[in-house]
C-alpha cells in the first residue's frame, strides 16, 4: 500500500471528531494503565 495514501487517510481521521474522540479515549486508557502500574 502507498505510504502517502495511509498518511492522508490518517490525517482525515484525525481531523474528524471521531478521530479526536478515539485519541482522547486512548490517552485516558494509557493514563489509567500507567497510574495502575505505578501503584
């Protein structure tokens, strides 16, 4: 697959509200995992 095409698709997803929500959710999950790991 073309790398440039993947980048464009990723950018479109990121620009959309859905992409932002997924990124935010992923960030919260990682933050929770790190907090649990520290404890």
